[in-house]
């Protein structure tokens, strides 16, 4: 069996300054639209190890490694589009490759990417990101992720593309060979319905996920890699 700590021993390719002003070639090329034109439960685990990137007002790039995701589909009750299509969830029914941003409990923003096909509610929630060189739990949860990257409802329905200033980039070379064995698949959390579906994934080696499943031991910092937050 492959080492579950894959990718944590040498992050030299990712050891740029936290804002990513070095090794820009790793973050400027976005994932293609075709990547998102698949069911959410296929896209969600493949987003682990990819990069969330935002161009700041100063022109600098803020980016981090996606370490936890959840999938949602119109066919199951936890999805916002399960009961009906409405102005508030319209983006989720749109073309894949757009951000769907909603407000939870009236205060917290949650960032999703629309997947699947138009007219069928389907999307992946970005639950946690590890930002290199920053405290490991800075973006360990949907609300913290949105706050850290300054993402709000103004980004809703926006294309996932550098031209829009917010996008997703492929796994960098150091993480390109990540496989299913390096991920933990479990049920989704923070929902009241559809808890039986095992549609949450996280990178087991990361110390930046929002919550581990019971019995899944968190790796000591020295084993989880020399880069803080990964």
C-alpha cells in the first residue's frame, strides 16, 4: 500500500513565499472547464491537492492547497437544489466551472464550484485550504477559507478563471501522483440530511482539515511535512 503521508516529505517546488510571488508558473494556468463537467462526487476527490488562487488588489497572488472537499447533487436532500430552483440557488443550476457562493447561518460565506451539467444542481464545497507559510488552521473550514481569501457573494456565478481574479489551478508537480489511498473518504459534516452519503474527502497527511474522522490520527508536524499548514 502506498504511503498515506505521500507528498509531505519534499515540498521544495511549493516553498515559495506565502503569497506565491515565486514559482508563479504553478498557479497561473487554470483547470479547464471540462474538469468540472462531471458529477460532483468525481470532481471532489480530484480537487484535493489542486490550488485555490486569488489575485489581490496589489497584484500579488494568494494561494493554497485544497485539502478537504464535499460533493452535493440535486438527487439528495443536503443539496441546495434538491427541492426547487430559486434565485438564491440559480448559479448551482448553471454551467459548470463557476463559483457558487452562499451565506450560511446569515454570517458565514461558503465557496463551491459548480460541476456536472447545466439545469442539474451539482457542486463541490471547498472545505479547507492549506496556505504555505501560514498557520496551519488559518483556512481549516468553509467560513475560514472564505474569510481568508476575501470571497463573498460578489463572487457568486463568477467564472473559475484568472481573468476574473479567482480560480483553481491543477495539482503542482510535487502532488501530481496523489492517489485515492492518500485521501480519507467519509460522510459529510455540518448537515441535517443526507449524512449517509460518503461524499467528503480530505488529504490524510494534512493538518489543515476542518475535522478528522474518529480514529484517524493526525500526523505529528514533523511527519506532515516541513512546510507549515500542509
